[in-house]
């Protein structure tokens, strides 16, 4: 149920319903913000169903447990990426656990996995009667495995329709995952993002049918990550939380506090993981579990989620090949600035609880919040302006055209960003 709260009602309602920390913010909100408050959306926590059946095998040495959870007598497709797992010992650990299992390999899954490169996996699945897929890698390999799992059972002409027409997935092969890069949360959700290179479309689908039966999270496998991938992981997970948290108040206290705890771990421990010359197990463990929780859907229950930053970011990746997290670090400050009035309450809460911003002037507080967020990304070595990647203002029209070409007119779930807002958002990001 959506309430548009007016003036005096707004004050009383907030005072009764909001926790003490938020009341402090509200007391500081000035006359100007009272006026803005007129149009602030406030909703009650929405009804929800939470379903997450993914078994997590967490901790060092957990890859060895995989054979316990594989279906007996079923040939397995072992999918992985460009070979990092052969350098860091993960490949050998997987071979060990598969020693009594009939399995076939499918390697070379690219970052931002590509439909054309994944489709040949279907031939192996048919020929070898594969009944289970084991994905070993980052989000790209896991997403690739999810698509292949759904495509193998697809009854229509072209499995691309699962993404382009959002055809419902009725059935998929079961999958398991070994996560090597904490970032996407793909190891504990039902989402998959696939690029069709021939048309430059990067699209997603989501269904519980492709949620992994199990995912192994061994923090030690992250020791081989290069710094830029650690930064990508921290930023991607941080922005996943913001897509679900930084919208409108929903009186969802558990979700808010949980979201804030994940943000704090990513800010503090994530920065430490990035800066430390030698890996520290506990820090890696906390980073890994934070990234998984950032997108296993628990913090999105009952609240208004957005995802407009991702929608715009995916187009930048499809057009210019930017890393997923890099595209988000560019777009997010633009979205925050563009929606600074509509989303002022959650922006102020985020600013105080994460960055410790206590300015009495809400406009100053929000400006500081956006600045701190962007600075955080830059401290992780990620540039946040398009021009810093050699991309000019022409990108704006291209992104709009791309979004239009696959019918994306309303972006995200908060209803406050449309394709018409993209020029203003990206206009501040050149
Ligand atoms: O391919 P290999 O050789 O394995 O190397 C990878 C790749 O080059 C390397 N890497 C991974 N683990 C490593 C490692 N290198 C050394 N040591 C390790 N332990 O890192 C590179 C990037 O890997 P990738 O899987 O592409 O990164 P990430 O996990 O960030 O995944 C990005 C993809 O996930 C999608 C993105 O759009 C993008 O396509 N997303 C998926 C989501 C989901 N399923 O819920 C949500 C996200 O918002 C996101 O959209
Ligand atoms: Zn993401």
C-alpha cells in the first residue's frame, strides 16, 4: 500500500514508526526538506515470499565436500572461465572431488558471458547426457551455467528468447557452483546476465529454477584475485545493496539494518582487502559472505528495489566493454544526484549510518553523501567519469537507443527513473 504523506502527518508518523537513529535525522531535516517531504513516498513493508534453497558450503577446504552433493551416476559438465582456476589450484581441487564422477569440461566462459560462446555447451550436454552442471568461477561462469542449464531444457526455437522475450523457464538442469570472485551474488540467487555479441545486447533473466543446489565459498580461492577484481567485487556488491536500500522508506527495519551492516563491512573490510599487501583469511571470509548476502534477495524482501543503475550500466558494458562494476561506479553517483530530492530520506539515512555525515542542512548532507560514495570507488582505484575511459557525450544517445531497442522504458523497480531521465543522469557523468 502506498501512502503519500503530507506535512504534519509526516512528522507524527515518522516519530512513532522510525527507530531512534532515524528520528535524529528527521529532527535535523530543515524547512526546505519539510517541503520536499510533501512528495516523499512512504510505504508499509510489502507482503513477500522468501525462498532461497541454496546450500552454502563455506570455509577453507570446502571444495572437497562437493562429491557429497552431486547426484549419483549422473554425468557432470564442469564449466569454467579463461584459466585462472588452473593457476590458483582450484582446478586441481575440483578434479580431486570429481575423481569418481563421469565429467566433461567446458572452458573459456568469458567475462560478461556471451551467448554465442555458451551455445556449444548444449551439444556436449546432448551428446554426453549431462545431468548436472558444476560452474567454477566468478559471476560470469555461474551466470553462463545458469543460462546453459535453462537452455538445455528449453522447448522453443532459440533459447535467447529466455532473455529477449522473458519466456518463463519451466525446467533447468540442476547446477552447483564454486565461487572464485565475491561480487555478484550469483552463487546464491536465480539471476543470470548474458550478452548477445552480434547485437550488443546484455540482458538478464531470473528464476528460482536456476538457483544453485549448492555453492562453495572458500575465502582462500580469492587470494589469487588481482586488485582490480577485488575492487570490482567490493563496488558491485556495495551497489547491489544500494539498489535495494537507497530508494524509499518502507518501515523495514531488519532489511535496513542488515543492508547497512553489509555496506559497512564492504566499506571497511572491503577497503582493507583491497589495500592489504598479503591476504588475510578473516577479511576475505567477511568480504565473501558480505558479497553473497548483498544479493541473495533477503534485503530486498518487502521493500522497493531499484536496479536502474544496473540497467544503464549494462548498456555501457555492452557498448564499450567496461567491467560491470566500473559501469556501475560511473552511473550510480548520477542516479543519486538526479534523485536527490525524491529519495532524500534514504539518502540522509545512508549518509549518516555509513559515512557518519551529520550536517544539519539536508542539501549539504546529501551532497556530502554522494561525494563520499564516489570517493570510495575512486579510493579502490576505479575512475568514475566516462571521459576517464575515453568515452564522450555521444554515449548518452547510444545508451538511450540501446535501452529503447529492447523496450526498456521504465528502468528499475522504484518507478522514478525512465528512459527519458537517462540523458540528465549520464549528463553529469561525462
Ligand atoms: O575467466 P577466469 O580466467 O576465471 O578469470 C576471471 C575473469 O577474467 C577472473 N577471476 C575470477 N576469479 C578469480 C579470477 N582471477 C584470479 N583469481 C580468482 N580467484 O576475474 C575476471 C572477471 O570474472 P567475472 O566472473 O567476469 O567477474 P564477476 O564475478 O564480477 O561477474 C561479472 C558478471 O556477472 C554479472 C555481470 O553483469 C557480469 O556479466 N552479474 C550477475 C549478477 C547475478 N547473476 O546476480 C548480478 C550482477 O549485478 C551482475 O550483473
Ligand atoms: Zn551488479
